[in-house]
C-alpha cells in the first residue's frame, strides 16, 4: 500500500535491481528445493493407498514412501460435493482431482452453460456471478497445479511470475505484440504494456495526467486517489500507478482473455473477477476519482447508456472517465456512430469532454444539479428515486437513471493520501459511528498489526496480497500502510455500508456475502484476516456454516499463507479442532480486544501440499 515509498522500487535503476533479485530468487528456489524448504507435501492419487492409510489418527500424518525425501498425507483424492447435513471425512477433507485446480464456484463455465437459455446474453449477463446450488458445489480442497511454486515476492513479482503457477499461453500469444506478457523460459515477463499503451503504462499514465491538467501536472496533482480499472487485462495500468500512491480496484470478467485476473493477482496486484452487465458493481457510490477503460470491451453506448450511468454512480463529483478505444479516434466502420452516441449520452448526464487526443477521450463528471434537472425535463435522462446509501450495493439491478446528491450526501472535501487514511468519513455519522469509535478502532489495529507480525514470525516482505474479510472501517488496512501490501477490504452484505468510509480513507474493497464463494481464483491471498466474521454468520443456515467459510478461505489462500481469526471462544475452539482436517497448522494466542479484555487469536497457516502426479 505504500505509495511514494513503493516508487523507489521502480526508479530508473529498477531493471538491474529486479534482475539481480530475480536471479537470487531463482537460485534460492532451487537450493530450497534441494533441502526441502520449498517442496510440497504430497497426496497420493491412489485411493487404495489413501484408504489403507486411513487408520492413522492424524489427518496430516506422514506415511512411508518409496522416496524418503517425499512426505505424504493421508487425505483422499476424490470429487466430493456438498451434502446436507455437512460431513467431513475422519481422515480430513478430501482433495479435489487435479483438473479442478482453477475452480471458481460462481464463475464456473460448465454451470453457466446450463443457465444460458435463462440469461440475457445481449447484456452479457453470463459474465456475472452465478453461484450453483449447494448440492452442486464442490466440497473438497482445491489442489495447486502441477509444478506449482511458492510465488515470487514483491516487487520482483510485478515483472516476473512462475509460468507453472499460471500455465496458460493464450494471452501471451494474442497480446504479446502489445507487450501484455511474454514467455521467458520458466517465467512470465510483464513489460508493462497494454493494448493502448504497448510502449509502457508509465508513459501512458503521464499522458493522461498531461491531458487532464493541461500539461501542468500528473494524475496525483489532478486529485486522483482511487481508480476503477474496467477490463484491466493483467493490471499493468494499476501496477504503474503505485509510484503515484494511487490505489486501483481492477476487475475483468472470466472471458476469452484467459486468466487475465489470475495473472494480475499472481503478480501481487489488487484485482477481482467481475463484469459490468445487468447488476451494480459491488462498490459504493461516489468512491472513485477516475474510471478507466482501455479497450475494455464494454458497449457503453448500448441500452440507453445504462452502463455509463453505473459509472456516474461510482464516480465522485468533478472527477474523470478515461476512454481509450477506437470510437475515440477512428473514422472507419461504425466507430463515428458509436462516438456520437457516447457524446449524446455523456452530454445528457452533464459530463464535459475535457480532452481528446492520441486515441483517448476524457470526460469530467461535473456537479451540476440544475443541468441534470433541466435535461430530465427535456426527457433526455431520468432522475432516480431516493436511494438508501447506507445499504450495500450487492446483487442490485442496474438503474437507468441519475441519482441527484442530497444535502445529506454533499461531497466531503477529503485530504490526499496518506493524510486521508485517518480521515473520518461523514458517511459514518449517518450510521451512528462516532469519531471517537473510529479513532479507537484505528489506534487498536495499529497495535494489533505489530503483534500479528511478531506471532507469525515472518519478514515484512513475506506477505503481499491481503484480505480483511470483515473490515468494518478499514482500520486494519490503514495500519498496514507502511508495509508492501495491498488489502481487499470486504464488508459483508448483511451489514451496514461502512465501505464508503473505507473508500473515503483512500482504501479499496468490495461488498460480499460469505454464504457464497468470492469472485477470485484459487491461491490468491497471502493473508486472510477474519475479525468476528464467523459469529456474523452463525445463524445464517446452510451454505453459511463455519466449514463452508473455511473451505472458501482455503480455496483463495496461497500455500504457506496465513489466516488470522478472532472470534467468540466457542467458535475459535471449533476452528482449532477443524483446522488440521483442512491441512492447516494452527496456534492459539491471547491478545486484548478493543474492550481491553482477553481474546483468543488463532494464527493458522496453510500447508504447501500437492497431488502426486
């Protein structure tokens, strides 16, 4: 999350530094393999072998092997679906077959194909979340792919990742000429290019700053703190915004650009699977200073501009929509017609076109209530009915209208980062969270982060991708600001909207319901933080049981990744019993909670295991 501090990793000398670090890392990986430090524990695919070993009392016990250097586990490799009532085998969770190593339950193409007749394909509804019913969800641990390696550490991972961890060549084949990604022996190399910035994201970002500021500054001086990158590809745009201390929520669908989000996350860049189609994106209104579309393959001009109206909802007043796509500059085919439609739609929404050159157009969303009311009278737009913005945007249908800002939601003037991290959002006062409670929460997490790293006993560079699964006001993420991490702050959809306050702090995140799997690839996060998450769902019924949530945590956690759990004693006690069945190591500690009372804190670590091929 560090901004200018991160920039030092990417200065003019960074190429040599990164290559030296990479060579050291490759060497240390193979030395580690020789001495067993980075080798996985294996699970046999032979069911008979697994069954014969099942008499062992420990679900993670080692058994003898033909090779004394290879440790094996007794869990069974078996395709297993969720049953009611829920059952965990006595030897521990079954392991899904190897072909399910990229299983994403709510973006499962085989399941979506069964739904196609009921989906609005013209609106790209098939790209949105579609979670299967409980009995069709896998209830087994998702394995890593063949030859999976512990990911390369940040900042080297910005430019290089292990090929075997994301072993898909399609994107390199179709986008290599645009410098998205290239193959280099056992590595993927990311030169920093994109479809509209094949000469590098850094030059493109500076050009955007010049366009907005009339050659007088950059995006940061233009007031850009948070960016929503639509159809982000491998997220190089986001990676090269970090030296400006600009935080980006990058998303793309799981579509023909195979595994683009998986590449981004493997690099250590914040991203998630999502699509702008028929439902609101899971982010609060008025949260971004810029929405960016570079060949994002979204038909903004269709359906009366309903997708542009979603951008309008998400943009803060007097901030920018950046559009780098053929209609902005080409005069052939039907591009001029599309451009004219975009101009009509943006004019009706009272946006102003402030720049158009070098394949890019930039609009500003002006705060002009009288203009919107006038255009509504002319029937050019519809004004939305009043919306309760204290409720999360979760599974909410898109609205083909423009929301007028009320006196209660007038724009709060926010300081730049890092000062913004301590800013008290006026949105909190509307849900009765006082400044005192906000400050106490912030101070508490500053102390806890120190304790956490001491208990995990790791260096600061060991962790890059972090998720706070029940983030409240974002205090945990703010306390991590000096560490080289990014944090996905999640607000459960059943709770009040504190995510607006998290965005007002210069942080990012999303709404989510933990009764369902999250929209990300397996092996995404190095650290999951669950502060009183399970108690929020203890009476939520089937699909939301403790075991269901732990299974999803295991799916999105990297091998050797950490889980920190704080909750009621009855819950932490159950998790201590269950963790070994999920092939987690678990240690129990006592820390003080916000009320200065003793509280159990579990530090869990996922073992690095793999199916023996």
